[in-house]
């Protein structure tokens, strides 16, 4: 699978080159790890990428990354250049060779030091600020990206079902969380999408609690929030289960959250706002009497990062568009008692959404 979809990574270079042209610039310079991954198909912790308006892409690396960059370049077509002295000196050579006079940069992720270094070094170049547009570009997924995220989600889901055989009274949260991470790796995850959240009993009232030495007990809820990564793309899913018999109040909370999740997924489609999507889930929880226990937003975009645009929340400014992938994760949490969250990842379509 990786070979088939991997060959399509060059599409992203063309999309970024189009953005450069739309902004009437000559090139874009990228430093952010996820933005670089979008072009070079892996995540270097350090490096520089320049994409020109003619869709030439240069990946400037140091020797730690030369070989892996060259391997990935075979599917993306980027030119890999190893630095001799510094990233900025090598970048300058490319700026001069390509006669770049107007250069886009990502204002959300560039560091002040990088900004100062590069504007001083490229003094003949006009720097043009790019706000949110690259993130918006990244957020509308190509079919091959959706396939990669589906694969990440399949790995996570399969691993969850495998882990369930091990979830028994007496096991600690930490023990199960680390076993979960191992099972995901065994099933093909490159790394976890984020630190696995695995909480039991009273700890489930903390939406993003940290796994502890608490042991699973009969009558507990156990909450699993987890994700795998595949070719750099993330997945995100939450499930809550009960150990043995639970109270009617707990069952009611579980049902309320599940219906909020299902109602939101029924409502999500292209051209509705993130705010409206959120309000659908919130109304369902209100109707069940749990609205006041739902403190966070309904969901967030996912892709090369675990949290990206678009958000779905009471303050979201986004309109959902075909191809966007976001989570649908209503929850209810009663401090000191218990909590429930049910989370799926969906791709927005013109007439609804598809649950990955
Ligand atoms: N599943 C982790 C998060 O949404 O932040
Ligand atoms: Mn999430």
C-alpha cells in the first residue's frame, strides 16, 4: 500500500506551488516539521524546504537526514541538498540561483530567530507573510491522504480490539497503556499519535488525565483515547467501556454521549459550520440532562498533526468542506465520579460524512 499511495505525494508540491502563484510570489520557505512533511514525505526534526512557483522543491538537510531524504525524494521528486556550512547559507544559494525576489513564509510557525536570520541574509528578497492558508490547504485531504488516515485508524482500531482481551480487574492504567502502545506498533503504527490516554473509574472524569497506577475494578468505566500513525498521518479515536455491572446513571451517561456522537455525525456535511456541528451534539446532551458536563469542543481536524484546523466548537470560525477530516468527540464528565467520551474520525462529503 505504501508504495502505491507514496507515489502521489508530489501532488502536495503542486498544490503548494499553486498557492505561491496565487499569492503572486516566487517561492515559499518552510521550517515547520508538518509542513515539511507535506512536501518531503517524512518528518525531519530540522531542515528547510523551498518550493518555487514553477513547482521545483528543494529539501535542505544536514548529514543526519541525507540518506532518508534521498529515499523519500524518489517518490516526491524533491531535490535534496546537504548543507556545507549552515541551512541559511545553502538556502541563500537556492534563492539566488532561482532568482527569488518575493518569498512567502509561514508566520504561525517560524521562530523569531529564524525570521531575523533569514531576512538579514536574504536582504534582496521581500518576505510575504502567509497566515492560515497552508493549514487550510493541508486540511482538505486528497484521496490518497484519506487512504493513509484510514489505514492509521484501522491499525488503531484492530489494536484496541486486541487490547480488550487484556483489560481485566487488577491491571493498572499504566500497564495497559504501555501494552496498547506496543500492540499498535506491532500492528504497523510508526508511533503513537499522542500519549495514549487510558483512565479507569473515578479518573475517567478527567478528559485528558494521565495513566496512573490505579487498577481496573469491577463497576468501573475505562476510557481509551488513542491513535496510530501511518506514513506520517494520524488517527484519533476514543472508546469507553464498562467493567462488569455499572449503575443506571452511568448507562444513561453512556447513551447520552453515544447519541450526541451519532447526531453530530448525521448533521456533518460540507458547508455547515464547525459551530453548528458542535451545537448539534450539545443539544442532544442538553436534552439528556448532561449538557453542563460537556466542557470541551466537539472536535478538531486531524492529519499530519493530531490537532489541526478545522475545529468544531462553540467558537469555531470554520466552515466544513468536502475532504476535511475531523473528530467527533462529545463527552460528559462528573468530577470525582466518572466520565464518558466517544470519538470517531470522519471525512466530510458533499452530502454527509463518512466514518473512518
Ligand atoms: N485524542 C486527543 C485529543 O483529541 O486531544
Ligand atoms: Mn481527539
